[in-house]
C-alpha cells in the first residue's frame, strides 16, 4: 500500500492544549512516512477542507511543530461550523470527499468536541458509500469536559487548574481586605451546560476558603443562595462565589439574561458575575468585586496542567496509531485506572457511542445543598490538575510559536459554503 | 541602646508581592535582634495599631516567614483606612503613639501606596512632638505604579506580566477563531487614574497582535476608536482592546458608568469591558468576547515577575536597614541604572517629596493616536516583567502559607475608630 496523506483540523473553541494534540498527530505521522506521506491541516478547521484551503505542515520545522506542545490556541485556525445532516446538505459531504480524493487523503483526524465527533462519525460512514474510503478518527478536545466514555477531555484539566488557582489567589486577596473592603468575590467561569469548570473552583475549600458554586445543573434558588452567602460572611468575614455562565433560574432563564438596558435602551449583554454580585449587594450591602475570566481561562497555557498536556499529546499520537492499525470511526479516550495514585491509559471508543451524547456532572459530585462539590468529585478532579508544564519565556513573556501556514496548491474549482 | 520593637502594617489594596516585602522586613529584623527585639504586625493594617490588635510575628517559624516571599495577598490583613489630617483627628495620632509606647515600638514600617506614604510622613513628624520618637519608614507597594521618585513600584511588575501574558494568550485564541467567531476581544484592567497596567497590554504588539489601549490619561474619542477597531479588523481579521477601568469620556464620566438599569430599574454597576464590547458590536456587528480580570490580576502570584519579587523583598530589607542606620521619614526606592541590560539599585527618597504626589504615564509613553505605547514605554516596561518566580505547587495548586497570626496581649483600654 502506498502512503496516503492525512487531513487534520481543529474544531470549535480552542484550548490551552489543543495544539499539543496537533503536535502528537504530526510528530507521530512524521515517524511513519511510509504510511503517511504528509499531514495537511485545514485552515480555520473544516472550512479549510470545504474550500480546499489546506496547509502544508511539511513546511514547518521539527522545532516549530515541537513548540505546538506549549502553544495555546489553534495553530491552524479553528471554526464554529457544524456540518448539517447528510439529508440537509449532502453537497458538503461530497465536497469533502472530492477534496480528499484530489489530495490523496486517506486519513481524517478531527480534533474537537461533541459536534465534531458527530461530523467525524458521518464522514466515516459516508466516505465508503461515496466510493472513496477515508479512515476518520476523532481526537477529543473540549474545556467543557462533556464528552462521554472518556474519563476526561483534554483541555479541561488546564482550565480547571487555572480556575482553582485563580480563585485561590483572589480569595487570599479578599480575605486580607475583608475587614474594611470587599467581602464577596464573584468569579464567572465557562460551561454553558455542564458545571465541570465551576466544580474546579470548589477545590479551594480545602485551603480554608469559604466558597459557593452556582452550577448549570442546579436550578438557582436566589433566597437560599443569599442566605448561605450571609451565613458564610458572618462566620468567615468573606466568601467566594464561582458562577458558571450557564447558571439559570428554575424557569430556564440564564442569570446573565437580566433584560438589562443601557442608557440608550439597547439590550445589554451582561455576565452572570455582575448580576450575582449586584444581587448580593442589594440583599446584604456587602462590598463586592467580580471577575469574568472568559478566554483567559481556556488560553492560559502558562498555567497548564502537566497531566492535561500529556493526555492531549497522547490523544493525538493514539489517533494516528489507531489509523495506522486500520481502525475507523473511533476516538482515543483517557481511561482512568486509579485515582490515588493516579494512573491512566489510552482507551478507544466507537464514534457511534460518542456522537451527540453530553456528559453532565453526576448529582453525587455536587453537595446536597447544591453549592459545593463532594469528596468523590475532588478525587476525580485533583489528578487532572496535577503537575506544571511551563512554556519557555523570553523578554518576560511566553515564547509561543506562530506557524508559517503555507497553503497547498488548489486543484479544484472554488466552493461556496 | 536597648533593642526596640518594630511595627509593620500592610495598607490599601494588596498585591502578589506585598508579602515578599513583609518577608524582607521580618527576615532582616530577625538578623538584627540586638536592635529590633520583635516585629509586631498590625492585624488588618493600621486598624490593628489603633485598636491595639497586634500580631506577634515571632510566633511564626522561619520557614513560614520565608514562604511569604511566594504567597500573594496581605498575610496580616490590610485595610482601606486613611488617617485624617492631624487637625481633623489628632486623637488617632495620639493613640498610635500610645500603642507604640505601650509596646516599646521604636520603628514604624508602613507598606503601601500614596495615602500610606502620607500617613507615614505624618507619623514621623508627630511622634517627636508627642514626646515619643519613632522612626517611620515607608515601604512602597502599589500595582498602580503611581508613586513618585521610585522608578517603579513593587506589585506593578507582576500585574504587568500577568496582563501582557493573559492578553497574548487570549489574542492567540481570538486569532484562531476569527474566521467564523470572535473578532474583537476586550480585556478590562485595573488603574483608575494612571494607565500603567493598561500600557503593559501594549507589549503584545511585538508578538504580531493588533492591540488598542484605552488609557485613563487620554479622553475617550468614541468615533476615532470605532474607526480604528474597524481598520484593524479589516486588516488582521481580529483585534484586542485593553481598557483601563479608569477610561473616561471628555466630560469626565467613566466608560463604566453608563447609567445602566437592570430589569428592576436598579442602577447596574457595569465594567468598562462590556460597555466597550457592546459599543463595538452596535457599530460594526463584529462578534466579541470580554473579560474583566479584577483581583485575578493583582493576586496572580503564580505568574509573578522575578524582578518584581526581588525588588519587593529588597524594599522591605532596605526599609529595615535604613531604620537601623538611624534614618527617619524616608522610603526606599528602585533606582534604574540602565534598561538594556537592566540594572537597578536601592535608592532613598524623603517622604516629604513622596506624600500626595501621583505619577501618571508620561505623554511620550503613549503613541500620538492615543491608542498604543511607544518604544520608550516598552523599554521602560520590559525589564519590570523579566523572569519567572513560580511558587511551589502541591496537589496541582500553589502551596501558599497562611500564618498563625497570634495576637499580642493588650495593655491599653479599647479604642473606637
């Protein structure tokens, strides 16, 4: 069998370690040139495949590819673009196969979350039907940690470490100021549907910080929340609140949607943090501060979890190894063998069981009152934030790589998406 | 001369490295037990002195005092409490002297910004007049970097490193998503009067990131701002905006004060970041994200500047050395000898010249268009963020110290502040 080319694309929101997976894919492929001639990356994700905008990764030096391991963001560009169902848009699937054919692509590595697992699965099912078999492998990535089967998702451990560290540091700050100043600190974190990231904030409880968490999985009970804040402040003189962007009222409205209007009557897009902070102020009069970490949390490669980086790389490498072993329509997974001491190995899941399944926080990971995490949740989380893996610094700032991203020559007619 | 005790207090907003100054004070005092018998710290800053709530630092182990060097926040508690003028409140100054007398305190080390320099100066002037001479030394601290004479203030370098790193990482994130998603990222940073922290965000320009800064020193020109954002997005497909919390309109109104009302008609305390982000969205339709770093930035000891930590420690040590050499009413300073290679030494400033002087960004540190920083500003900033000085980690989180903070027995009647 002559060597085929591979296609690799990054999908959806990027993370601190998605490039470590890219590094794992490309470095492993480079060690198997007899089977994988070259890796073409999609510029801006799957859009690059559809528009035949492919990046020739062979133009990048080994050193630059190695630097992907410690560079956050998506080095080739990512996109939020979900392929519709085959019935609704057969044209796009056919185009993908056309591009794969034109560039002799026999392997499709798709690095993303739930939506891209679904796309990847469809590609695996379709390609043979369309007369051009491609092995489709999904490489898991999502800060939301909501993919099924895998114990955890690369990207999550680093956000968890960042949020727990930041919440700890800010809480120390508030604790030292609470006598005359701030008593309540509210930190908003990502996670529209699942509260995994918010849960990580709960780890600071073991550092003597009074902390409350507002999960998307638990309906927000304003009266009980305010009473508990008061109780904590009366006891500790301060309190930290971690609020998920997806926290919502029993009627389904997000906390962040307050129907707020600015001076000109425009609807104001608020965050959940200022809403919660002002709510506390109105009810108790406590001084507050709030922060919205937003992209800072998922881009914070400077504070990545070493475990997360290793797993992200391992998922990329395993994806290529599965492909070389002839597997199709699968996703490498993290399989936990033990929590303490932590041990894991690479597992494998069929994409048919991954696509369109979302994993929420189990109820027994959340304390009965709904505002904290339980010991089994801590046992789950702690290994994932273990270890530091600092990037190199130059002139005081991290020295991240920007690739050359040279385009492969087009062979087809333009395609409009 | 028999050994006297020293009083040390932390004042105002805490930083990632104010405890490194405390460490410098206490470790240096411990090496001179013949002259300084013990260091008493004020619990919650100067309030601890007024209420005779003193902490006996001799109860802390050498290891715990050494751990202050890498622990953010104020280990003894800080406060926002400005002593009024002598005329308005002679009672409080007299009380301070009474407490100092009762506890045989001959040295007053006050670790803070501009307000505390003023208090420290008054104490130095007063103590002799009240018949109990105390040597008063101010140890500089402020993330705002607005103290005069000293080249920079301990606390600032670490915030600057954090903001530049975070802005760089988030900008990489936005750059990889801009094709289909976020094009404008807005990061709000501290600095109500002076734009030093915002300026640090400008350092990412040298990493090929299109960045704009909104300084408190430059009146906000909305039309020109929006036009420049558009220009940058058209050219680079994305743009990062660093907005100082103190950015304001020509009429003096803060951008953050939008007269916003929530659904119940309550005034909504917004941040400047969501205001700017929504303004961009309304004018251009670009997708945006915004973050408010708030306490995260000044507490981020995990990413402290090594230069900043060393200087914070050196200021504490020099304060004690000045006192032991018989100086009074002075502040140690950082004196820059050269920028490239960076060299500095400890200087000394009379408090009469420090008190009530605020140092703003020089106009020639800001580009002519008002949205960027100039090469001389970069030359000033870069040395201050040099070097990393990571805290130890345990179970995935920084291992910061919480002191025992044992109270000294009271000798006086209670005092109401």
